[in-house]
C-alpha cells in the first residue's frame, strides 16, 4: 500500500490555506468595492436631493414674488453675496451691476430652507442671470427675457443640450463637493455659523475650458459660461449643477390664476387713458393720438426706454405713444403741455401710470416698465389727429374687428410667443440678435397689418389656441372701452 509522505500533506494544506486567503481577500475587495459604490450612490442621491430642493424653492420664489412687489413677475433673489450686515443665508440687498449675472452662496434663509448642504456637508452656491436678480433694479423682465448662463460638460468645451437662446439657464445651483486644490479658509464662526468657510466662490467652485463657475463678468447682458463636473474621478472640476430654464420659471407663473388678469388690467388702463386723451381735445372732436414706431430701437434697453415711445405724425399703427407732442400740436388737446406725456400726472386714469402723481399705482407702473414692448395701438382715420372737425365713423373710416365691429382705435396686448404660427415667433434682444421690431413675432392673424395700417384696417379676434393669443381692447366710437369677446355693438 502506498504511503503518503508528511511533506506532501504539508504542501496540500499550504495550498488550501493560500486559496482560502486569496478567496478571503477577493471577497473583501469585492465587498469594499461594492460598499464604496453604494456610498458613492448614497452621496450622489443626497447631493441631488439638496440641489432639487433648492431649485424648487427658487422657482417658488419667482412665482410668488408678485406678492412681495406687485407688478414684478419672475424675479429671483440675489445670492448671499458677501459677508455683509445681512444674516447668513439671506440674500444681499445688492449683488453686482444692473443686469449683470451674479454668483454667491445660496440664500437659504430667504428661501426658507435652512442651511441646505451637499453630501460633503458644504452649503450650496447659486448663480442668477442679471435681468432676473432682485437688486439692483433690472431694466426689464418679462416672459421673453432669456437666461444669460451657458452650461458646458465637464470639459468646459462641449455645450450640454440647452445650447439655444430659449433654453439657456436663467439660474443654476452648485454643490461644491470636496476641494480640488483650493484652500478653503474660514471666516470667524460668528459670521458663518451654519455653513462655515468663506464667501470666496473660487475656493469652492472650479474653472475648466471656457467655463468658470466662480468668476463672472460684471457687465450687463453678458453671457457667463458654467460647467457641470463628474461625480467620480474628479481631478479638475467636481461641481454638481442643477439649472433653471426660462420656461420652467414662466410656465409656473402662467399657471397663476391672476397672471393674465394683471396684464389685462394694464392693457385696459392704457386704453382708458388713450380714450381720456380724446375727451380732452379743445374742440371736443374725440381725436386720439398718433402711434409710436415699432422699432428698431438701439441699445440694450431700447425697447424699455420710454423716450423711444414717441408719437409720429401720420403713423396710424405702432406701439403705445408715451410721448404725444405731435398729437397735441395737431389736435389742440388740453392735456398738460409740457411735458406732452400720455401718462400725465393730473388727469385720471392716466395719472395712475405716472410715478410723480398722487394717484400713482406702483403695480401698474411696474407692469408697464416690464411689458411695454408687448403693447400695440392703432387709431382710425375717423379719430386720428388728422381727421376734420365733426368726423365720425359715418364720415370717415373707422377700424373694424372681425369685419364688422367699428372701433375708433384698438389696443392689443401680445401674449406669450407661439411656436405653431408661420413663421414661429421669437423675441430676442441683446446680447442676441434683436427681433423685437418684427411685428409677426408678437401679433397673429390680421393683427399683423397694424404696422402698415392707414387707419381703416380690419383686426382679428378669436378664442386663444396654439396659433392665436392676442388680447384686444376696442375704443368704441363714443370712446368707451371694451375687451373682446365681451364687446357689444348696436
């Protein structure tokens, strides 16, 4: 019978032990790797949850800001910008230059969030487009105002799928993650007791390629580039980003039950003011003012500069005439002269749109300042400054609506842009190509004749749908005002 040598038994036992050790090490490595992956996923989920909470709170702030400042839709808070007199987590009272983008800490106290943090216990940061930020006072803000942030992938070169005027971010929230070579010095604990660290964005946010999440150009209507970092294998940038688009802000505002009512209130007030002008002619002939040009108006704020809304003799259709000197000279109106302003401080209801008037309505004034480029006006031959004494719709042409209803004038509010019209509507201005002098970007159907109307045009009204949403007020022959579809004619 064969005899097993002791040394053979020892070798077999050693091999078995070695195999067990290798199996133990590989199992441990697998478990550790799996645990690391799970931890990473949990960290990513925590960071993502914090970012989405911040985004939701910012949109809610924009939707409800009208209650804080009536007449202002869509405003976002300033960042917690500096170590100033405000409490930690409150927006600063001023963040950079007018209409210039700003970046700073998320104003969590202003948003009623608490000191919201990422998975590395760092408080979140926040960037906002200049025209949307609360202070300093912006030039204008309405549903056409684009975002001024451009988002890139982690190489800082490849634009992410929002590389269009309409989809550029209005705001972004950053989770800074762990430092990548930055020295995060601490302010005194009494200054930042909840978040710690400092207000130096470059110590938390990175730059790569064309993008710099920490340093913005403090110039009006300038696009700043930002980048989204990877969550793992971070060597250059690790900032996690969620962004807010214009549509996300304005779709939420459009859902307000009173949104359109507020803009109708403005349109009706202006129509009533124009009618009141007609009642104040020295010869009592009910003659109304000429229109202001459609454009183009130069400069970043050209369409929001009241002085560009100046009536032009013999111009029957255009924008609302803020200055009416040509019309006053031709009609002998008893409106105050000078300064020849339609929104005069001494005659109701026009005085509510004049900030110097006792009866000034701050809500209406703010609505005018932000939405004036959406308002259009046409006057008939029968009620123009050029009409002869005694003229009415039986002697000279009046405007019509839907072929029959006679109006001395019409005032039209252009609602949100429509994509199913031909051509589709787009309203852009600096820093992008300016398309606001093209009437088809605002009005639909027969209403696009307004710019070439000679005081005898036929205008359109129908129920709003995907190809029509103009809001029309008729100043009737007797200078009473009605809104379609509620106008009643004999």
